């Protein structure tokens, strides 16, 4: 007994955890239901907001969103580790077995430089040169006399797959200085280094640029990288943002998917600078 | 003392608990090995021979050359220990033999605080302050092996300082005072008496420093740049075994996930090896090694 | 022990060494002040009561850290609830019920040495494979806490064992003379005596749990919302700092503030440990 008296810290934490445990019991009284989502870090922030709104309309439902990349999202949906995967690229043939994909919005991939970088446009040939290590200084493409800090995306990221496919290069040919994982990390790296370049979700980049992050979105093939050009279908590097579920969808999840694809969340999709579905 | 029947039952309960604590090591080893087996079986020597690290879910689609990552871990560790070992030892000597008593007390407290700062805070400092500084003063991009070495060195310095200090303190005072009475200078006493007899403890301190440096994850992820390539200079980006796991575990699948467990297994075996090394040093040098590990 | 008054002899080599040793000490102090002042000065700007009691918004750029503090303490509670009985039992076994140098205690002690040297990211891998996947707990506070319980076990056992070993044998002999069983002796004589030492061990473990990041990356996950059950994912303060620093553009100011909160928490805990250790030493040596 005296031991307990000398351990107020333990008691405090035990009490505190008792509180959280208690609220869980309340939740169970209301038959708490959880929908777990995992996957693309491009779609995740939007899914979180859609989830919050869905929770408000459906008391007792909890939407839990984890990031981890598109491949992970698709795989987790296939194995049933989560109810709903998120992907920011089309499913490959090898992945289509036993799952269904639901488009939630459209997005593109664009190249980014720091806002202070005088280079405002790069040709596809120049971009290929930068990423394969043939062009190493900004002065070679009409910029400052400084080394190009080339930031690549981690293996398995959908942007890497899209870009290498678009440029017809092998991921192994890429000669980069740094690696970024999630979208936000890449944006942050470019925003904090005047000589950096990377590629990223158009929606995420436009959202950050609009909120004052010092980045500039480079046009591709002369087409401005923006929500408008992605929506209009003129931007050359666009992609769908998908939910992935197993073939058989439970009632609650199908309601969530329906809600996510409805006009009721168009304002959220636009707020994240993605392109709402054409209905 | 004889054991009553209650004692007997309690003893068995306690033994069970002790065995459970022991079994944890076996359990960790078992899970790391069992999740490593797919990669070891499918890839085998490819883990060494493949020319690059481009892992995929299916073994046939990717390349799994782990060598540059192992080299990254080794270079960062060696660099950090080369910096931190002399500084840590110097710091311990300062505390024991050079600083006036009040200064030594404050200084030791400061080193202890340094030891308690979370690695993510060191990493954040490296990311926000050190890397931009290196980019500006030395060479861009700043996120580099050099930044990693500096941050890890700062992190393991307290470990080395505190453990070698307890080794220095264990040297019998009488010997030291005797030498002083003979008119030997401070450094002569240190060099010819104190340091040789504290050798075992200092070695233990260094080995434990190596163990921490090899295992350090967050700070390294944040400042090293994480490109998988054998670094050509200290200003190049590197990726370590720990960083590799932290970066890719979240989305890895199939053979890729298994290959990450292989790197985890490698780290675990390194830890076991270093522990055995410490045990060996302590057995060979029981007088001085002993105080060390109970840090 | 410090401040040993050794002769300060002249000679170039002696003076050179003295200068280098002092330079090293100043260098270490300089780095310490640099890091701490950086965190404190930048962190204070954003620190306020509302930061502690609000939920994060915009990925942590705005709002506070309340759900994160709750998750952190919940993970801590799970870790302690799991580790304390096992740690206490093993420590009592090692200190009171086995002879030093026997095979079984040596095996246990060696395993603990290994466990103490295992990098935290390896605990993360193990936790993911065992708790999240094999036991099916998923990314959750429970999985994260149990992983950290494994990690702090060796530290806990060592300091608890030391607390028991520090008790003079007279207590055990007196209890035996009164005909008390060893179990009784341990529970009603030794445990109260060792209590302050136990607190020190506990506090060391708490510090280690709060500082940990790598082991939680794939066990407790990233979700920054208020957890509602043990099986919800919860983001710890250390992971919040990591995420703000790495993944949130403009996240630095709040990363500094969160780092300051974490450091202050650790300082308070370290202070408590120092205080507890002091009391323990006084009691053990009989001075007060």
C-alpha cells in the first residue's frame, strides 16, 4: 500500500487513461463503428476532412485515416487490413483482382521550384536532363549560377511511377541529391531551399502556394499546372484519386463512398485544389 | 534460509516473470528472422550483389542492393565515434581532474541533461539549424553525411562522457595521490597511470557509443538526405539501415517489407555482437569495465 | 570525487593538454547552450495555455496539442502498466530470490543487456510484426504502448534491482529472525524500503518512453485526433515534432513549441528522479 502512495505519477497516468478508456465504453454503448482508410498521402488530407463531415452527420461513426502511399493503400484494401484504401494512381492489372476502385476526385503531377527561382519554365528534355544527372547547374537552363538540388520521391510513391512513365525513363536512371517521402516533405524541402526542384501533386502544391508557401509550379509542355487545366483535361500529367475497396462493400462503407463522391463534398475537394467529379 | 510453501509458489511465479523477460529477446529474434526469411530465400546474395536499391513487392521486379546502405551506416557511425570518443573522454577527464568541484558538478548535470534530450529534438535542430548552415557555409544541399555525423556525435557524446567518467572515478585514489606526491604533473599522471588503468571502462564507453550511433534513427532520417548511393564525399547524401526502415516501412509490401526486416535483423545482430564485446571487455578487465554498463 | 587537487605543473605539454581539455568542456557547453537556447527561444513564442488545451488544425500549423498529449500519456500508461509487474517481478527474482553468479540470473542479466542495446527502430519492427500484425492490434495506442514496454523493461529491471540490492541485509535477517517468510519480507519490509529507488527507476523509464519516436512510427501511427479507445491510433508528442519538422510546410514554429513542451516534461521528470534518488540515498545511508 505504501508503494502506491509513493507513486503519484503512476496514479495520475492511470487515472488519465481511465478517462480515455471510459469514453471508449460510452462509444461502445452507441455501437461505435470505425471505418479505417489507408494509403495515398495526396488523398489523405481530403479524406480526413470528408470523414469529419461524415462523422457529424452519422453519430457513432469514426473515420480513421492513415497515410502510407498508394501501393500500401491498395494492398491493405485487398488483404482487408483496412476497409478502404486510397490511391493517387490507376490500379495496375496485377492489382485489380478482387477489388473495386471509386474515383473521388482528379489531380495532376507538376514540377516545383522555389518562388525566388528565376527559371519559370523547363522543357521536358531539360527536366529529363536534370533528373538523370546530365544537367547539374541552374545556369545551364537559364537560371542562377548555382547547383541544382534535385529532389526525388521515395520508391513506391505514385508520383515517381507517373513521372518515370511519362518521361520514359527507368527509376534507376534518376540521379538525385535528396529524397522526399510524403507530398508535404517535398514541398517543405523546396520551400526552404532556393535551388531545389521536385515534383508533386498539383492540388497539394497549388494549395500550399495559395497559402503563402514560397513555391512556383512549372508549366509542362507549355500548359500551366493548375486545377483549371487538370479539370479541362489539357494538363498532360493527370491522374485520378481513388478509394479502393473489396468487391463486396458493407452498407456503411458504401454510404461513406457515396457521400465522398457526392456534390456535398465538392467544396472540400475544391478547398484542397483537387478537381471534383463531373456528374 | 529455507523457503516456505508460499515462497515456493511465489518463486515459481517470479521465475516465470524472469523467464518472460528473457524470452522477449528470443521473441524479437524469432519475429525478425521469420519476417526476414522470404527476402533471404528469394534474394539471398542479391542483397549484396544488386547494384542499386529499388525494392518492389515482387522480388523479380526490383533490385535490392543493400551494400550502399550498410556502408552509409558504417561511415556515419565511424565518423560520429571518431568525433565523440575524444570529446567524450576529454569531457570526462575535465570533470574528474581539471574542473573545480562546483564547476564539475554543474558540468556533469549539463551532460546528463544533454543525454536526456530526445533524438527527435536533436534531429529537428540538425534540420532547422545545422543543415542550412552547412549548405550556406560549406556546400549545398546541407542534408548530408556530414550533418548526420555531427548530430549523431553530439548525441552519443554524453553516453561516452558519463560512462568513461565512472571508469576514471574507479581508479584508486591512493595510486593517483601517490604519483602526485612523487611530483608528477597532471597530464603525466593521467597518461601513465589513470588512463591505462581505466582502459577497460573507456573501451566499454566507446562500444556503447557505437551501439547508440548504429541504432540512431530519427536524427539521421532528418538530416542525412537519404539517397541510396555510396557517398563520394562527406557532403554527399547517405542513407543508413535505420533510416531505410523508418522511411520505407510505412508502405512496403511483400519482398520489400521482408528486405527491411533483414536490415532490422542486421541491426539486432550488431547489437548482440556489441553486447558480447562489452561482456568480454568486462570479464577481461573486471576492475574497470564493471562500473561502466550500469549507466 | 571531482576537483581532485593535483599539482598544476608547467611544461609545454602539460599546458597544451590543459588548454585542450578546457576547450573541449567549453565546446560541449557551447553546443548544449546552442541547442537548448534555440528550442527555448523559438518555442516560447508559441507557448500558451490554449496551445495545451486545443486540438491541432491544418496539420499542426495552427491549434494546439491536446489530443497529442492525451495519446502520449495513454501510450505511457499502457507501457507502464505492462512493464511494471514484469519488471518488478524480475527485479525481485534477481535481487532477492537468486544467488549472484548462478546460471539462471546470469542468463536473465545477459538477455537484459542485449535488450538494452537493441536499437529502438528494431523494437518498432518487432512491435509492428508482433503486436500490430500477428496479434491484430493494428496501428494503436495499445500496440505502441506494449512495444515501448518491451523497450523500457531492461532499464526498469536494472534500476529496480539496484533499489533492492541497496537495502542492508540487517532488514532481511531481522525479518527472518521474526519468522517471516521471504514473500512476507519482500512485500512488507523490503518493498517499502526500496520504494524511493523504485520511483527513480520508474521515472527513468517514463523519460525513455516520452522521448521515443522511432519505435512508435509503425506501431501507434500518425492520427492526430483525440483517441477514444485503446485500439485507436494516437500520435505521440515526439512523432508530432517529427511530422511538423519534416512534413508540414511552415510547421517549424509549432515544432519548436512542441519540442519545448517535451523538454520541459522531461526536465520535470528528471528533476523528480534526482529528488527521489537524493531521498533514497539519504534513507539508505541513514542521514536525513
